[in-house]
C-alpha cells in the first residue's frame, strides 16, 4: 500500500515521536493580514484575528485536497482570502469590540466544514478557554509538543495568545487582550538552526508585516495569571508551567508578556 508524504509523517510522529523539526508548510500556508484590506472585511478587519488565522489553514487545505474550502476566486489571492476572512467572521459571530471567542470559532468552523461537505477526524483543544462539547479537550494546560504535532500532515493548529502586563511587586501577570496566530511549523529558527523551543507562526496583525516569525517558547516558573478585572478573585491561576512566547515575534505594544492561553487543532 502506498502512503502520501503527509500520512507517512503523521505515522512517524505516532510511532517514533515527533520529527525534530517540521518546516514543510511554513512558506505554503498563507499569511493574511486581518486589517490590510479594510474595504472587504467588516469593521476594517480589526477584530478578525481568529477568522484570519483559521483562513490561513483553510486556504492551504483548499489547495491540498479540499478545494471547496475557498469559495472565492474572482479577485487576486489576497482579495479572495479577505472575502473568506469576512465570511468566517460572520459564521463565527465575530464582534466589533469583543473579537471571536474560541467557543464561537468552533461553532462556526464546524458549520462551515459541514456546509462544504468536508470530513475531518476531530477538533481538539488544550487550555482552559470554553469550547463546545464536540471539541475534545486534551488537557487543561497547553504543551509545546501538542502544538507541534498539530502542524503535521493536513492538520492545522492555532494558538490564542494573551497579552499580559506584569506587576513585579505582586508577581501577577494580568491579561488585557488576546490574539490568534496560525502555527505553521517548528524546530528551526530564522537562520535555519535546529532549536526544539522554536515555533514558526503566521501572525495576522498588521504590525507583523506578513512574514514568518520564529518565536521561542519558554515555560514560566513563578507568579499568578489574572483576569483583566482587578476585583476578580475567581480568575486567578498559577503561572507556573504556562508557555510564554518571546524572541522573534511581535509583541503587542504595551504588553510585557505574550502567554499562550490555549491551542486548538483541526485534525485529518
């Protein structure tokens, strides 16, 4: 029996552990800017980081076995993908000031895949953010290897990064915003050197300039993660073992830390 390269890679990851690096999709997965085509995307695209991040994966899939996932073909590639971002924003209930919750991302994604008659193996998550019951929650904490595995073959993986301010007096990291990115590979830095702590991401923020980024993922060793509301006491959780995204990545102006709140996979 013959297998495709993607299937062989996936089988290898199960039987022999993850490949030390995986960069095959880093250049072929699109890298849309959520707000660079404001005439096409509602509200100028500003709150559409989640639909944009997911659209990167769907456009890649449309060229790798699932052509129905990109229904727009009457403009250039950027315009066509911007139309897809706008459509996903509608089905994912993106709001002007609240963006898109993980719960609504998956409700919309499931509906969209069903409409296009696309069969997938499962949707999965790590982290504490609420998702629909049909999404398998593999762990409450996000792990780097789980993210890496999600890049292999035809599967897709996205991360939800929380932008945090840090108070050294109280050792508290307080979130004030969030942002979605598409993970397209891992294990090599910008210079091509192997590094097991590197992810390769596509960041849909306009400030990211539509290029590959190669952030280092490190583990926090102290402190407390806190909700934005300073009066909230039920949203406190230990920061120990949380994943921080640093180095070759564009941190939102005003943030002290980018911390991976959750990670999500669409698996084939």
